[in-house]
C-alpha cells in the first residue's frame, strides 16, 4: 500500500507525485521555451508560446500546492552521516529551486502582461493582465526570465548529479526515498 503522507525517513506518495509531475512539467517547459524562441514567426511558434504559458500557470499552481504539502507534512531527514557542507548544499539547492519555481512563472506573467498578450490557459480560462503595456518592463522581465532559466538549468544539473551520486557512488537511499515503491 502506498503511504501518501511523508514519514521522518521517506517522502510519501503525495510529495513524490508533486515532485515528478513538476519535474516533467519544468523540463517540458524549459525545452518548449528553448525551441519556441528559436523559431521564426509562425502558427507553430504561437502554439508553443501558448502551451509554454499554460504550463507555467499550471506549474505555479503546483508549486503553491507543493509548499502547502511541505508545510502540513514532516520533511524526511537527510541521512545522518551526510557531511555538514553537503546538507547545507542540499538545503540551499532546494531553497533556490522553490524560489525559482515561484519567480519564473511570475516573471513570465509580467512579460506576457507588459506585452499586452492574452494569457489563455489551455483554452479553459483567461488570466487578465495586471501591468500596463510597457516595452521596458517586458525587456526587464524577459532578461530576468532568461537568467532564471540558466540558473534553474544549473540547479537541475546539481540536483540530478547529487541524486545519482547518492544512488550509485554512496549507495544510500536518498534517491529511492523519492521513487514510488523505493525500498528503505
């Protein structure tokens, strides 16, 4: 039976589901962003922008849900034998991830709003623009969004490398604790 809530030594099914949904969504959104900006003006480019924006709104909602989930659940402890500097690095990477998971969609929303484009979420509803039309604000938000993209990419490399190191080099259960059905 799947344990939905976290325990002191393992991430529960709820946290795992949110983690992996967001991982897939974030990587998809990053790839879409990379591809869409390189395309010439076309119907495909606009469709990819619409999908990227809808994913951004969805990911923003999921990170809010994920923060609530973390607040109402225990956070599994980092392995006791982990060196202090590695614990600090892990906590720092996770805090930066959360900051970027909140700030990237917000900067995307500011770009969209300042450009006076509609924000139609999967054709289901529209989110109104909250900023005046402004090329300067759009440019500032675009630069921040791009910088955060590269920061997120770097954190993602650190995160995956750390998980793989724990699994294959150290042989501990750090990665297994976030996998469905992973043994202790």
